[in-house]
C-alpha cells in the first residue's frame, strides 16, 4: 500500500548535494531550509458505531502521544461521543502553542490498508487539520509494529506485536499479544490521578503534552 504525503502538502523534491565532499540525499530543494515536511497519509477504513467509513486521510505521526479523530469528521457523521465535563485536555502543537479543550472521546476500530488486523482504540476528538480524518500517533506504532518502507512509501503488518502501558507512574510490560490490556493512546496513559502523556521535545507531532484533570471520577455526558 502506497503512503501519500497528504492533501494540500507541497510535493517534496529528492536530490543529492555535496558539502565539503560529503554527499547528502535530501527531501527538499534547499537541504538547509525545509519548505515543507513530507506528511504521510494512509488509506483504509474507520469503524465507528457499527459502520465502516472509507478514508484516504489518516495521518501517520510518530510524534503524537495519542490517537486523534477529527471533530469535523465526527460532526459530519453525527457520532455519539463521550464528553468529560470535569476534565480538560492540554495539547502542545508543533509551533509550541498550547491549547486547552474539554476532553471528548470516541471508541474506534481503524483498518489501515496493508495491515491484516484492525487497530482498536479510544480516540480523542479534537480539531485537527481539516485535510485529515484522524491522526495515528505513537500508540499505533507501538501496538501494531508495522513494517514501513520509507523509500518506497509502503506499509505492511508484522506477525509480532508487543504492548507496553503505563500505570501509576510505572511502565509495565511487555506483554504478549492477546493479553488483558487493549492499549490505546488514551488507556495506556491512565493513572490513578488522571491522564498524563509526554514525549520528547525533539519529536514532531500533534501533541507534546496531554494533561487531564479530574474532580472525583469519570462523570461523563453523552453528546451528539
């Protein structure tokens, strides 16, 4: 399955240049200034509420700490989500801007073309860029362990998967496939006092830091 750069993204140019007799292969016209970073979008189906919706707009982002689904896409299909009125999510964007919003989630089953198995998760509903229906963050890569050919832009599955999850501030695992934990971007980071997921500053992604503050328990409201 070919991996695209995503709608609205300028085409990258692969070239070779020499700096002090060292050849460099680059993905931009100017190797020292990136005019656009190649974005990798995959096709497949998103299953929600017992229905399947084909899409070619799922962004692969190993810098994102969780799985995001577009609030535009959710509203378009009028899905019933779960909103936590007593919890907020803080997201640090690629430009270092920090935004805060009420936590809203939706269970999904995501089938990526080229992978044999669907990925089950609880996605955070968020206003991601309109050209994408969802963002597959680092939990997808850790749980599915896909084999990616970066040169030919292809992705395929692997027969071995290892799950890791965090509980009460400690990392537990690995565990074998089929164990009791269905690790998703939201569930893997659930702790006794809330949810906290962080990644290094050097990683590009939709979210650097996600904090959820809770009063007592998961007092949630169902919304359309």
